[in-house]
C-alpha cells in the first residue's frame, strides 16, 4: 500500500502513463479501422442491399455510399462514392456544430439543423439564401418528410424491426428511393439508392442528414 507522498506520486504518474498508452493504442486502432472502411468496394456495399433493392426495383447504377472518416479531432469527414468507386463528394461535420458542408465539384452546399421540437434541417448553396430542400421529423420514431420547392412531398417509411436504420421514401405513394446503414453493429457509413431524376446534392443530403 502507498502511504507516503512519493509513492502516491509514482502511482499517479503510472496511471497517467497507462491511460496515455491506452488512448494512443485506441487512436491507432481507429485509424486502421477507418482506413480499412475506406477500401470497401461498391460491390461489397451492393451485396448488403442487393436483395432488397431488387424487390424495390431500384437500380444498382444509382447507388451512392458514404464512408465515415476522421479529418481531425474536431472534424469528421464523409467520403461519398458512386458505384464505380469514384469519390464524387466530401462532407464535413464539425464537432458541436449545427451545420454540415457538402463539397461537390466546384460547389459547396450547407445543411443547417434548426431549433425545433423534432429534428429538422434545410439545405442550400453556401452564401445563397434560397432553400433547396427541407427535412423534418414528424414523430419520435424517426419518420420524416423532405420538401423540395414546387415538388410533391417525399415521405419516409421505416420497415419494422430493422437494425440497419432502413428508410424507404415515397412521393405520391410511389417509391422513389431508399437509405440504410452499411453495418448494423459498426459506424461505417450509409448507402442510398435514388433514381437519376433526383438531384445529386439531394441524394447526399438525405444520405448524411
């Protein structure tokens, strides 16, 4: 047992060193884990959703997927890829911020979370006031709507008892797309399938919001 100050000081130092080593090892593991996730191919991702996509008559060529990455200790990055494994966009989420930025080609979009009872957000081009789409939860179970100006309302439906965060989207009672997590047990990223007539920025918005 430690009773004198020197012994307690050594014990305290050992605890600090132990925690430091543990944190370093955890960060190295996370870096390796994220790097491996980034190497996931579209074919591997497609196998996760292929059966359900076929049942919903959704096309493989329209699949996008986002892989979570760390840009820094305070910034999380989402790498958006298409079925050809091409990086088509980057998404930036800052720790504690109510905004997300989407970088697509030479354009920047921003997603702003609003102060409302249920989760809600809107997307617009950076420094342009006009809203391109609104996202709003309508209940505590995650059901939500997406409103595009001058377009019919898009409403989500969530299959019962799914562990992948699946949402199918309907407009005028017609299926228009689907979104789900890539993994049920790990934070890898998400995938979505929407037809070509849905703007690419809106697909990414739904994928990351």
